[in-house]
């Protein structure tokens, strides 16, 4: 296996931006997810690493080896896509062993490697079947087995389970994580599904508009988003953003509408430069689970929508600072149209610069 490093990589299609100033490293045996909306540059990044796209500038390294000028075949990269690409006239065993056959590997060695990788992926019972006789989950495992049997330096997965139903996706997430841990493979996984990225990856890259927005652990991406885009793209529901302002008659606090939110003196001092530059206004961010119904003194709001979602209730509430969504325990009985008082956990709120969208560090 090998590490992968991109250094100031850019790819343009004529005058159209694919990716720009892309720099990151995937360590040897790391599971790295690239997360973002459609058109953000995820697949361009993947294809550039594989050598299927010629980058416009920058460098790509596998370990210490610069691979810019190497063909896809010489990079020893295996790819798995959303569509399986299995040969319908070949059995599972023949599909898996085909890359080795092309290399001129002996029949005995091919058979041995096929049995070995089939055991890892738990498909040894279907080796004599044809793809048409398999479920979607089994066909995806066969596709992975065919890629892995080559023993690649880098394993690239481009939305490989997005077409499966919810139950199979959940099962395949577990299997892929197990597979990566047991084999020590270096995996880069492209997805638009945040659940896949946050549950499987060691680290997550969030992209938008062809540019890297944040690279961090799944926990940090969720709890310490670098900017408003990450805050609102990661999370279900996304982070609430409310207009907040500072006033001279409320020291060490900001106001949402007419409601003051008291801050620690150190937290308030961290906001001062940004408040001064933006006429005293910032964006206050808070997750749905960090809001609570208060007996008094909270931000007033009217419930517009109530959604029961199993173990909790999701409320959509209109406030003076804007519309927000909050989670409440299942036992809380709140009707649509009710007026509530809502308080945020002041230790879990974030502030974003209104002009740049960047999170303001305390």
C-alpha cells in the first residue's frame, strides 16, 4: 500500500474549473472520504489520482514517487464505481480472476488468489454463479474483489454503494470498514452521502466549487466546521444559522432579535474584531440537538412543523433571528402553532464572519 499526496493540484476543462489549489495527504492504510455536493470536484479528484485525467498544474505523489506522467496502468490503482461493470458471461470466479489472467498469472495462482479474496469478502459460496444470479450487495462485493485481487497500492471508490437500497447500504458500510481494517488498504472514498463519510472514514475532506473546504476527523468536521458551507452541508438537519448582533448596552453578549445570549468574557473578546468589521453583526450557528425548550428567558418562536422521527421530535420554529430546527425528546408534546421559548447550549454555539463565512475562533 502507499500514501497519496496532492500538492497544489488544479484541473481545468478549457476555462471551466474542475478543481483548484487542492493539497492534502492520505496516509498509508488510511480510509479517507471526499464528501461534497454534485459538481464539487470529487470525481475529478479521484480520476486525477488514478491518472484518468491529466492535471493542469501541481503534483501527485504515491509515497515519494511523483506520478504525474505515469499511465493509469503503471500507478497500480484499483477503482470501484457505482456501476459494477461485471462481465455477464463470466462466473464470479472468472470475473474476479480476470485482471490476474490479463497479467499472465498462472491458472493455479489465479485460482488461489480468487479463493483468498473471496474469503475476505465472504463470497466464496457464489464463485460458480453468474452476476445475473446475484443480489446487488453480492455483485458489489464481487466488483470489490475484482479490484482488490490485483493488490493495488491505492484503492479508489467512487460512490460504490449509492444505488443500493438503505438496508444494503448500511450492510455494505460495515463490510467496507471491516475490509479496510483487515487488509490495511489505502482507501479514498468519494461520496455525496454524509452518513457514509462520517461513519466509515478516518478523516473527511469536504469540497465545494472545486476547492477543499475542510479536512479533519468526522467528529471535528461535525462539531467544529471551518465555515458556513461545512456547517450547513454536514448534519441532518444542517446547522441553524441566525443573525446576531452586539449592542453597547449588553456587554459580553450578542442579541438574536431582542433576545440577549450571554457569553463568557473571553468568548466575547474573540468576536470583537469581527463585530467591528461587520457593523456589529455575525452569524450564530447552533445544531438542532443543542437547543432546548426553556421555561423562561429564551428566544421566543412559533412552531411551524412538528415531525416525529422515532426517538425524538424535530421542530421547525420561526424566531426573530430566522427559522431554526431543533430536536426535542419524543415525550415532549408540542403542537404546531405553539409559541415556545428556546435556549441554546452556550458551550456549543459557533460564530461565523458574515463577510467571509469563516468560523470565528474563540
